């Protein structure tokens, strides 16, 4: 089966705003329901993810070196962040539930930065090391 992971890549970092992806997804899901009512199978369409191009450029080494796979990051973000509705989830405390709701409003860039930092993978991109520092020589 084909799985559709819709992604909108934007060039303007202003759209990397908490909550925007969540609200756009409400509209996206409404449009998917229209398609479903017209007889189109939407079961394999995942939540829409908005990514600013700077996030991809700054973290491209992590993906190019296969340390992380973009597809897996998208799936995690779609399931546990932007697609989080709380249905069928069990939490050990109310605090964890509130944190999950808060996280659902994070933009993809914040999710990815947090993931990379927690894994200890944060470093300067090779392009900056190879080309950027030559400017100051």
C-alpha cells in the first residue's frame, strides 16, 4: 500500500510558528473528509507537515549521513505531535498528558531540533565548516 506523507516546504521562517501546523491540519482533515465522501480512499493519508527550508538545510548532514531518516522523523511527528488528539492514549500522569498536548502545537523545526539535541547530534553543518569560515580568513 502507498502511504502519503503530505509535506509543504516553505521558504519563510515566519511559518515555523507554534500551532500553525496544527490549525492548518484541521483544514486539511476537513478537505480529506470531502474527498472521502466523494468515494476516494484516504486511509493512507497522514497529517500534513509544514517544514521551513532552513530546517532542512541546517540539518541536511544528519539526513545525508543516514543518522536520522526524514521519513521516520515525519512519521513520529505526524503520530505523536501534529496528529496527536489524545484518543486511545494512556498517560501515567496528568502532567504527561498536558505535555503531549503542548507538544502537539510545536512546529516540525522545534521537534527536529529537540530530537537532534536529545540524541547529542547537534554540530555545525559541513557547509558552514567548509565554506563559511573561509569568509573570515
